[in-house]
C-alpha cells in the first residue's frame, strides 16, 4: 500500500485522497503484468462528465468506452476530459519511444461494478483511455503494462493458487 501511495504522489494525482480511501478498503496489494485483453477489459469509471462514452446500462470495459470515444469523434466531455488533448499527449509519449502509462492502479471491482469486469481502473483513466483509443485506431501496438492491484484476501488466494 505504501508503494502505491508513493506512486500516486509521484504522479501528482488530483484525486489522491479518493484513491487512498478506496484502496484502503482492501487487504492485499500486488503488482501484475497486464496482457492487452486484461488492459482493455478493465472497468472504466462512470460519472456525469463521461456519460456520453459511458452511458448508463452499457459496457464499461475500457475497450468499449474507447470505441465510443472514437465513434463520437473525440468530444470534449468536460473541463478535465478533452479526448483530443489526451490523445495528443499520448501520441507525444509514443513518439518518445514508449507509452509510459505510469502504472495504472486497479482494484477489485465491487458494489455492482463486478458485473462489468473483475478489475476497476482506480487511477490512470485519462492515460489508459487515450492509449486504448490509439490501440483501437491502429496507431499503437500494445506494450505490456505493469499495474498495481488492490484486492481482498479471497481474490488474492484464488489468484495465487
């Protein structure tokens, strides 16, 4: 948990206290290597700002959210959600030789989110969405991502058997 908190502080995450509150509800923490399917299958956040790409009752998997963002031709969803700007920033990182996502932070999906997938994208939504969009548009090839994961003991036991 300390390593995750240090990672989030280094990223300068604007929602640090929210992240830490949610992550502290779990008892086990791991680093994992995500395959492309793992990455694109993470559960994306749902709030009023992103409602046009994450409509109520629709899939919240990153792959589907990214596809909706592409289909809507890169809208500005809110002050903190300009998809074109996020894509330009990710393209710049790609031009530098690596996407360097800054390790997304995932947590076990719960409170109804588990119907969308096993892992909720707790931190790294902007970066992950931009990268997923570039993957789906054929502008990037997937590079394995290392993610921090928070989960409860039953899920940890199932994964480490």
